[in-house]
C-alpha cells in the first residue's frame, strides 16, 4: 500500500458511559487537556499523511464538529485538512457507521480510527499498518488480558512473523470461553473497499448491531487481512477513569506545563 489519504472516524454514540458529562455535549467533543477527542484523532490521522477526515456522527453533531475545525484561525497543523461529515441517521452499530461513509470514500483505501481511543504520545500505529499491507486490509492488535476478551473484537491468528501476522478470522467480544486468541482489535484499522462490500451484506451480529468485526472476519476468511501487534494500549476516553488517565498521560507529554504538573501530582496526599 503506497499512500492512504482519507480516514473515517466513527464518532456517533450517546456516550452513556460518560453521563452526566454527555447530557448536552457529544462525547466526541469532550476535551482531553485542551482539545476535544476529535481533534486528537484528526492530528493522529494527519501525522500518517491523511488530508481528508470523514466524521460519522449523529444528526445535529456534525455542525458542532465542523465548527470546531473551521471557527476562527485554522488549527495548528490541521490547516490543510479537509473535514467531511457523514450522518448516521439510526444507531445500528460501528459497522453501520463505517458503511455510512461509503459515498465519500468510494473505492479508496482508508484508515478507520475510533474516536473513543487516543494513542499515547509517540506510539502511533497507522504507519505500521501501511507498511504491513500487501494491498489488503490491516488491523492493529494488542495482547489483552483474559478479562478484556469480552470488551474487544478478537483476531483469529494465522502465520505470524515478529509483530506481523495473517488474520484468518475475527470474533466480536467472544469472552474468555470463546476467544480464538488473546489478540484484541484496538480501534485502528487500514481498510480497502472490500470491507465496505462485506459490511453491505451483513446481518446484525453481537448485540443486534452491524459489527465491523464481522466484516473483518469476512475479508480475513478470504485471505485479505493482516494484523500488526503493538505494545501499547490506547487510552479509552469513553469511560471516566480512562478520560482521567488520558488527561494525565497527554498532560505529562506537554513541555509547556509538564514540570508544573509533575510538581502538582507529587504534592498530592497519598501519592508520596
Ligand atoms: C469497538 C469494536 C471492537 C473493538 C473496540 C476497540 O467496541 O466493536 O471490536 O475491539 O471498539 O476499542 P466498543 O468499544 O465500541 O464496544
């Protein structure tokens, strides 16, 4: 795969795990340090060479996201980024959200970045996905503990060489009983348009929703999917503890207030 110029960011969802913060503010716009989740994710996409990001959102949220990117002075580093909005009219799941972007994507390869997950500073995974592609799709994986196997899609691994492997299937949230491996899908993907064809033909799966993992299973069974196992987990900002952790990790990575922040953290009772 040479170059990927477009990314899909599914950013719909009610944010029920972040209530009451999300009663009026969409979860995709909750700030982590000094910028909302959608900007962190857009910056990651731009670092990987993307010039166009398609946000898939609920009705009414698109204009807020667009305002964030276009109000006032252009955002530093994102001056040339084209923002597209695709509205998911009904909440039929992550797979359905990705399929909603089909008209904008056409037959181009695209990254998919889940807006609930933010990469740690210096731990980008998208370039490794491009490098591992032989022309087909590539998913980002991580070894997860047994108790996480009902929270992630899990890959069925084929031949493995170092961090790269053939993916021959995938199961959404199998749980410890049914997990085919401990390799969880961590929310970063490089897809070819095969995935959109697979999604278009899917019946509802786990939880009665159209599952992205089921489409990955379909292309994987055709021998068109690879995986890259990374070392770092992503920061899950869809839950309160994860949002707190993300603020600390991203805050510590900011040179302009890193030292003051460390002094503050050290001053806290119970941390000494
Ligand atoms: C989604 C996907 C799942 C993936 C996870 C990564 O689940 O359905 O396959 O492993 O994101 O965070 P969700 O977290 O939306 O329940």
